[in-house]
C-alpha cells in the first residue's frame, strides 16, 4: 500500500464517518429506539462502502484489508462524531437535530436583537466638516 492509497483511505474513512453520523442524527427521530443502533451501523457501513467505491474509482486498486480498515475507521469516526455532538448540547441525553436548529435560531435572534438596539455611528456631512474647518481657521487667525 503506497502513501497515496493510505491518505485516500483515511480521508474516505473520516469523511464517511462524519456523513454516516450526520445521516443517523438527521433520521433518528423516525427510527424506533430498539432499531437505532443497528440502523446507525447500517448507515455508516453503507456510506463507507460508497466511499470505498469512490476511492477505488479514483485510485484504481482496493484490497479487502483496506476495505475492512476503512469500514472500522469510519465506524470509529462516526462514534467519535456522535459523542462530540452529544456533548455540545448541554443537559440533553440524546442529540436531536431539532435541538441544534433551535439553539442556532436562538443565537441568531439574540444577535439580531443586539444589533438592532445598537445605534450606528454617523459620519458628519460635508457641510458640517466645512463649518468645523471654518471655525478652526477663524479661531486660529485671531
């Protein structure tokens, strides 16, 4: 296995792990609790196989060992991504995409309220600048 193959294998594993975890998060509200783990494994496995196909098309060769390594690495990345996203939402046991969207909307509303109450600074008009310069010139000449 050469370096290009290893780099493409790792990039594909990381990418498919993140995509698999994201798809699982987006669809888990419609999956019954008892099927979620199996569903998550199936989604990540399927996405990983698609990623392996893309790597195979780009690199040209792909071994069974590389396929197994990519699948296991993608599952590890998916689990790591899930754990990180789960910790990003304080006080929740399960990550729900609706909670993430709600938090983003609340943050956006807060930013809008803060910027709406801030009075923008105004620049003096050309006439005001000219009048100020005339006053300065007049007071200097006296």
